[in-house]
C-alpha cells in the first residue's frame, strides 16, 4: 500500500473527504517527525512506538576496494510494533 492508497482507505473508513484524509496523514507524519527530531518517542497504545535509536561509530569495509573505513555515529528512526498490531498480523 502506498501513500495514496492509504489516504483512500482512511477516507473510506472515516467518512472524511480524501483531501481531509491527506491533510490528516500529512499532519501525523509531520508531528511524528518533529517529535523524533526532539528526541521524544511517540507511543500509540496497541499499535506501536516510533523512537530514535542511537547507532555508535564503527569500523566498516569498502566492498569494492577492501579498504577499512570509519562509519560515524548516527541517529536512526525506528518503529517497535505493539501487541495489538502483532496480534492483528498473526
């Protein structure tokens, strides 16, 4: 399912217009992104948690040349599925 299909599904289930559903989805994505930028996590009980994981600096290898390279530390957005979502999938 891509974004436009998700907007269509949201509009059908909620009774909102597609433009309203698109605005709601865009607002949700922006709000989650802003919270993650601040280092917060977003928890939706029964669905899951959006959070930021810290990845330490490490040594890697360039597969083309075999040369050793240093990979910098980084912050990665992550999603941890909640029990309700896991149960729905299984």
